[in-house]
C-alpha cells in the first residue's frame, strides 16, 4: 500500500517555497521521496528550506522566479529538465476596501496569483504532455467558494485558479496529466500573521471552524502527496478543502 503513495524517482517543483505553506509542502514531498525544485523571487530566500530538503536525503534545485514577470517564466523553466509534479503555491494577498482598490493593486495580485500560475503551468506542462505523465496541484482558497470582504482581487484570483484547474484537467486528462487543487482554510503563516494578532478577529474565525483550531503547514502535506502520487491516478479536476470543516459548516 505504501508504494502507491511513494514519490521515489520523481521530481517536484513548488513555487513560493521559501516559507510558510510552500516550505511545508516542499519538505513533505521530499520526505515522500521526491527530489525538489523550489522557487522564490530571490533564490537567497530558499537557503533554509533547501538545507532541510538535503537533510531529508533528497536533491534540490533553487530557482529565482517572479511569477508576475511572465516573459521570464518559460526561459527559467526550460533550464530545469523534467518535472513530474508541479505545486502552484506562490501568491500574494493584500486586504483593501473595494472602493479603494487601484489598478496597480489589482494587477499585482491577479498577475501573480492567477496569470503567473497559468503560465508556469503552461511551461511545465509541455514536458509533462510530451512524456504523457504528470500531476499539477494548484493552491485555491476558501475565497474560491465564499466571499471575503476587502479581499476582492485575491478572491477573484483564487476563483480563477479553481476555474483553471477544472478547464485544464478536462483538456489534459486523456494525455496523462492530472490537474487538481487544494483549498486551505485559515492557516497561520508569515503572510497572514497580521490578521491573527487581532484577538477579536481570531476568536471569531476560530468559532466558525468545527475542529476549533487554525491550520498548520503540515496539515496540507498528506493531500499534496496523495494528489502527486499513483494513489490518485483516477483523480483529476477536483478541489480538496483543507479547512477543519469550515466550508461544510457554513
């Protein structure tokens, strides 16, 4: 049974892997047997996670990649060689009242979270399609399903990620490439720490989560390994909510 979850002999790429959820996912894939390509805007930021991956006995390549710069994506990925698993994790978030959103803010969030994720997927998938084998996991969000005030650009980008997942899964299913998504709930990370410092907000959110705790990066690893491995060979076009029961309870 364990063999169908093994990622031995496979190479996984995780974007935005320098910290938080991306770092936890990258280390989890390494512990499942995969070699890694990890990306961030600055490769210097990847030193910590790269060291942990090597300590787990796996090979790692660090790549400087800014997903908002579409012209640079394909040339960077072409240098990597075969990729068996892609996890589109890189993303940014900034809350803002909707009447104050500027075009620059909209473009910064949507270009990174959605446009950049698509063109990263496109560049990696060309090799997967040629080999007729690959797994792509996109990071969706609770905002792919529900509206969150002051997070319109982010929610729009993550709703787009869900639509992209479904469209690509149907296009590539017959060519050996599976495309799925996971939707994390409320996770306390460096990116979201500012919200959790507000005790009133944090308590109100916690009351809506049936498991009565916030997520940790390690909570995502099992689902990502499953969707990366042969255990999910007949699973494509799906989105798994990893939210402590939040969506089921609303």
